[in-house]
């Protein structure tokens, strides 16, 4: 499609020049403008085979113009670019029928490849899907914060998923915002206005999960004094968010699999099948493939839930978003009646250098705690240093070095105290008991194997474990056994 004409609209002369030269060298005919009115005139007159446009133009916002372009030229692909790199921008672009959304600054190779793909798709199909009817505005609330490349990719994926009912599996560490993403999928999707129901598997007694999800009939078990709705019934027509799905017991997994396969379920103690209409969004901070290998999670359920996998990056992988997040949390406090606060550059550098084992949740608690406890309007690095949990050394419960005189119990208590403190007035995520055991077990086994030069028989005797149990733990914890001394 090298004979195609591309219309470029951007008020930045540098961007117009770069795109004009790059696309011209590829053999395309290019027309450029700095305003929306000229772009509209070209489009309605039938000019151009593809549009590349900025969102904010001097005379008109492209989201106000795009419906008119799509009505006049429904098969014309439009690539939208913006420096307003938020989820709302990506969602609006998708709602208005844009072929694709690209955040600024963009990668030139990515853009040129996208141009080729858009023109090829349009030529092969003979048409481009018409824009959906614009939905009611959702307001300018900010469901997700961040302008990093990692978050931009999340925004683009979410924008594509809004108009679908595909099942989504959100994977990420505790505190990365998995429920916020699930709510964004619901609030900006076609099921908006219907219920959003969240259930945390780790917070429900295992023997009550089936009743919690599917409801129960009167007399179905001791204490069932009346019929009770389950979360599937409550979420009918909307979205059901299954958080910490890795903690679901196998019996409940079997029932959930049937719902996903058949679209119906029965209450606990019930005999009549109930049709369900919900979108499932699941989330976990655990490795489900490892649970499958251990026989703790059904592989067929995993593939039913993992239709669209979505990994949320930990905060340490997007530290450039820390200033925006801090300002957001400070603004929240100010809107709630708190005093105005600002972090100086040194304080912000300390925050960006921290590893954030509790991720965004930990940062939020820290900012709110500092804002509440200190009268200073400008927060300096000495305050942050006093309040900040030391960066971990590879473990979310790790901290400073242990004094030689300190007992193991005292060291554990000190580390856990610091860990709880990092959450301020809140509580750490569920599953702390297993987390502590895992994080103690790995170095213990590693050191024991090192002390015995990798001899598993001697190590099992040293630890007081059955040899087969030790082998299983080595495999589950992915411990590398090296036949050389580990300890001096």
C-alpha cells in the first residue's frame, strides 16, 4: 500500500517533520496540518487512506471530531496519539472507533509498522469496523495512575478489552492494583451500570467458598437457616472478580469450571440449574503453574480463566510513576480536608530508590502516614528516611542486617514488625503465614544443603526431614543443589 496517502494532524512541528520524512521515505504520500479543521476538510472530501492525529489540537479536541470523521468515512483508519498518557485517553480512543492509540513519546519503528498493518488490514477487509455508539462519559476520575511504558501497555490492552466479555486473568504481586484494573474493565466496559462483585478467596473459610459463590438453600448445612444468594447471583449481568484465585479449594474449582463451560450452576443443596450471565475477571499473586504441578489447581480451569493474561508490573519496575502516584495520594488527602503537602526532590529520589515490597499499596500508606504525622508542608528526605522501610534484599519480609546478639525469634519479630508498619493503619494481604514459612524455608534448606556440600541424605538428617520430603521441597522451591561448600 505504498501508494497510499496519509493525513497527519499535530500542532507540534517537530513531530510533523519527523513523520513526514519517515513515511515519505517508505513511499507514502503525506499531507500534514497543525489544526483539526483542515483535517476534517480533507477527510470529508474523501482524501487520505489513513489518519495519524494528536488528541489536543489548537481549534478542537480530536475526540469531538472523530465521530464526525467516522460517520463521513467509516472505513478510514485513524491512529490517535497523545501525551495525556492515561487509561481514560486509551478508552476514549477505543470508544470513538480509533484503529489504535499510541502514547507520546512514541517509537518511530512501532508507528511505521502500525501504519503498514492498518493499511493492509483495511485493504484486505475492504472495510474497518465502524465506531461504536459513544457511551455516556465516565467523568475524569483516574482509575489507574502512571505514564511509564509499562503502564501504557496496560492501558492499551485494557482499552481493547472494554468492549468484550473475554475472561481476564490478572497476575501481579500484592499491592499492584489488581482490583483497580478489574474495576476499570467493568466501569469502562459494556457492563457498566450492572453489579461489580468482588470476592477474595483467601479471606473466606475454605468450607464456605462454594456457598459464598453459588449460594445455598435452607437446611443445606448446619446453620443454613434461610436461602442465601451467592456472588454469581449477585453479579448477574455484571462482573464477578475472583481475587486470589489460587487459594480456591479443588472442590470449588470443579464447580467453577462447570459454570465456565456450561454457563449454569446449582446452589449448595439445590437441584435446579441456574443460568448465569457474568464476566469473570480472576487475579492471583501466586504461580498457578506451580500449583498445577503440585496438584493444587486444575489445569483445565487455568486455561478457562487464562483467556487473556494481564501482568501488572511491580512498582520497582515503573519507579518513574512514583512522583505521579505521590501527588495523587497527596491530592486525595487534601480533598478530604487534610493540609497541603509536597515532597522535595531529595525525598522523591529516596522514594524512587526504594524497592517497594508492598508496591503501590505500601507507597500509599507511607504517603498518608507522613501527611498525617508531620506538620511540615514540604517533606524532606530526612522525614522520608525516618519513615521508610529499608529496601529489601530479595525478600518482601527482609530488612536490615541482624545484630549478632539477636536471637532468631527476635529477628523474625523485628522483621515482621517492620513489615506490618509499612502498611500503616491497614493490614498486609492475606496469606502471611504461608509467605513467612516460604521465605524462611528457602534459605534454611539452601544453607543446610551448602553445609552438607549438596548431600541430600545428610541434609535431610540435619533438618530432621524425610529424604523424599526434602526432594519435593527442593523441587517446589526451585533450589539449585551445588555440591560445594556454601558456609565458611
